[in-house]
């Protein structure tokens, strides 16, 4: 049991570090190739690999949608179209600071999911969770402004990319929540089919944009320049992180898995620092506030869950007495 928990924790750690590293890697690639083409070049191989894995492991019957075709397309589009296209376009549009902002937005997923559940299902968060959300929000503002509040006077140029980042994260949260409707499916089956449908949608959008000169296709020289970036993105943030996270969370439970999300901005900060990006004290403070908000909320959730389990155990003992 202990070894299985460690295995699940290791998978979540690898996934989080991979996601934290993908933003600096993507930033390098965007010097040669547009974000939209970078996205489909990354995920077409991922989709093909997952499809082959599913065919080998579960056979052709696993490709039957069982009346859930529209749901698969919707959740796949949220994850592999809305999330991937928007997060990289938003990151690229924001320049050097986009690397940190994209990473922080991804780290905010657990808190954003709380807000979405509140709006959609009426699951009102506790006061403690709301305070944690506000702490994290202040942290994001510090990173955006770098401590200079006059930035808001010229923030109009950043509004659309920031909205794109927020929309991308919401898309991934919706995808994650949608997985509960496929609880009788394997992680591989849900991942493969949603990735296939979502990547097909992304490819259609990018080709449509290319046909009308909204998107410029890369030449062979540009593709060669980012080949190792793409290899990393396919293997780690793609295959390993996608499957590893879903499997890891199923082993150690979401309340424990969410702790590892903290490694996303931490990994990004370390890599950008090594690459020579000069972090201001306000950016560092903002990142620490985001991490603190996530940690405090997770600790609170764990304690509340422990109390619920303890209460159920006492109630069960009283009933059997």
C-alpha cells in the first residue's frame, strides 16, 4: 500500500515538473514557429501514440463512444483546443512575462475549479477557501504588474492575452471535471479519445486560419530548429504527464495530488532564472503568494476531509453499538 502511494506521488510529481518546464521550452520554440502550429505539431503525435496504445491494450471495442460522442468531443475540445491553443497564444503574446503568467494560471487550476463548482453546482466554498483564492489573486496581480500599479493604466494591451490564459485554464478544469462522467472507462480510453477528438478540432481550426492568412505555416528550417523542443513536449508534458497525472491522482486521491501543482510555477521559475530572466522581488513575492494560497487551501481541505471521515467512523460505531 505504501509503495503504491509513493508510486502515485512520483507520477504526480513528474507530471507537475513537466508542465512547469513546458512554458520555458515553448517560449524558445516561439522564436521559430507560431503557437498554433506548435500546438498541433505537439499533439498530433500524442494523439496517435495514445490511439495505438488503446488499440493494443483494449482492442477496437474501446473506440466505441457508447452514446457519449458529443461529450467526448466537448471535453476533448476544452482540453486540447481551448486549453492548448489559448495558453500558448496568450503566453507568446505577453512576451517574457508570459512564461511566468501561464505557469501561474495553470497552478491556479484547483482554486478555479472551486469557483466553477460553486457556479455550476452551487457548492459554495468555505470562507477559508475564499481567503486562499484572494491571496492567490493578489499574487497574480503582483506578477502581472511587477509591483507597479500604474501598469493598470496601460493594461489594455494585455487584457486579451490574459483572458486567453484564463479561458485556457477554465477549459482544462472543465475537462478534468468531465472525467467523472466516464468513471467506468479506463484512464487511457478517456485520455486517448478526448485527445483524438480535441486535436482533430485544433488541427481543423489551424488549417482554416492558415487558408485565410490568419496563421503562418512554418518552413522546414523552423521545424528543424524546434525538433528537440517538440520531442520533449510530446514525451513529457504530453504522454507521460497526461497519463501519469490521471493515474497518480486515482491512486493518492485528488486532495493529495493537488499538492503537486505547486511544483508547476516553482519549476518554471527555476528554469527561467537559469536561462537568465531577471526576476523582480515583486514577481518572486507574487509566486510565493500563489503557492501559499494553494498550500493553505489544500491543508484546509485535507483537515476537513479527515474530520468528515472521523465523523462517519464515529457515527458507524454508534449505529452498530
